[in-house]
């Protein structure tokens, strides 16, 4: 990492960038309020930091050990302000700002009527972002794969419904991309692209999604450690996309016998990630719990832990849903979750991140 002097000229910055490129590395240039900081992207172990330190306009040059330096508070703080917090704009919604953000909708989009009825319900309940799965990750090839599992026409039609429902009820929309072949198609329709837990490790998928330049909702794999999660997040940051919302959605439960939940919600991940990075963190209580009677409690706990929002699966009649009905709540229940979480958020006040 190379910290430029506050009065460094454009030419001096360019000289450093060119020198980095000459080494076969990429340069990440952060022009902050205070000064410009240049991150080296790639294997910087052989970078001659001593030589960089003597270049005109350079204040300091040193190696950052963390594998997720571009999204780290440490790096961002140097260019920006004291305690930076990334605020991501998707449509007319800000994620990571002073207000909580609630994303809600069906697990899978099944029909236009189903989607529009749920969209209206979640909007009335106070949700800000509409979710709906089209390309569903499923354990069994014999179960409903989402409308994206059919022809490209069906996938496109479902994407059109999602876009139309978002426009009609004034909510930005999010859906998951499961494979590289879907990136161009989906990116044209949605405001936020979701990368599901099962694809957390797919670095080629991460890179091609990041290059679309749209906000990304990135879910932690159920077996991934926090450092691993953040290290893979860095693949997207390295493509110069920092509009990444991190989502904790539960990790594998321990031990034998019934665990009573689908996954174990890792609440500590919220304040830990917020200390390590400046990216917003949300909680998905639906996939963590796998049962609707726990959604209220886990939602409250997630907000109390400092999450800046929630993603919740909602259906007007959960038992009818083709996927994940057992963990869906109704719009009325969502309303209760939202108002209680907002009270908790108000009571706790702005987060103080001491580092
Ligand atoms: C989803 O949000 O639709 C989903 C499949 O979640 P996860 O990737 O967390 O399992
Ligand atoms: Mn689901």
C-alpha cells in the first residue's frame, strides 16, 4: 500500500501507478478527502516498498498483511475519514446509512400474480427492497428449480415481472445469479445482484458479477470462516466494485441429533465484520432458522448485534409456497418485525466502531 502526500500531483500518482503495473500488479487508487492511497492488487510480496517510499509525492509505502485490505477499515481510513462506513445506493434506497433496510419477498418467484401480491404485501409492511429467486440453488434436481430452471424465455419473463413489480411498488429488486452464463441476462433487470451462499467460493463468478458495476448482495457460505468470507469479498473489490452488502445467513450446526434450526445464525459475525471492514452487513434470519416461529427473535437479535438490515422470505400464504414455505412469514408478521427492529435500532443509536 502506498500513501501519497496530501499535496501529491496527478503526475506523481500516475508515476506510482505505472511503476506498480510494471511489476505485473494492478493498482487500486482511492482518492479520498485527505489524500490518495494506492493499493497493490496481486502478489505484492516482492514489491520493492523501499523504492516506492523514495518516489516523489509518496508519504509512506508498506505492505498490508490482511488478505482483504481493499475493504478493510485500516486501508479505507487512510484515504477517507476517521471511521468510514460504506453507504450503498440501490434505486432510491441507501444500505448502510442511518436507517435500517428491509429486503423481503418470496423465496422463489412462481407466477406474476404470486409475485405482485407478495410485493404489495411487503411494501405495505414497510419493506424497502423486493427479493425473489429465479435461478434457485436446490439440493435435489427433482425439486422445483425456480422459473430460471426452464427455458431462457421463462427466465426472462420472470425477470420482467420482478422489474415491473419493483417499479410498480417503488422498490429496488434483488435476485440471485447462480452461474456465469446468467450474468448478462440478469444484470439488465435488477438493482442488486445476489450471490448465494453456495457460490461464495466461485471466484470467476464473483469477478464477472463485480464487473457489472452493480451493487452486490454477497452471502457467507455456511462453512466459511469470517476471514475466508472477507478474503473472497476482496475479489469483487479488486474489480473496483465496493458496492457489496455482506450477508450472514447461518453456518453449519454442531453435533449430532436434532439441531432445531436449519443453520446456526452467527450473530458475532456482525460486529466482527463491521470492525474489520467498512461494508454494510445484513442478516438473513429465514435461511438461518429454517422455521418461521424463530424469525422474529433472530431478526431482533440481528439488529441488536448491529446489522444494518434484514432479508426475510415472505408469502401471503406460506403453506402454498413451492420452496421454503416452512420459513416464510406473512406480510402482517413482517410489519411487526420491522416496527420492533426499528425500535431496537432507535434505542441502540448510531453504532460506535472503536478500532
Ligand atoms: C436465497 O436467499 O434465496 C438463498 C438460497 O439463500 P442462501 O444462498 O443463503 O442459501
Ligand atoms: Mn429460500
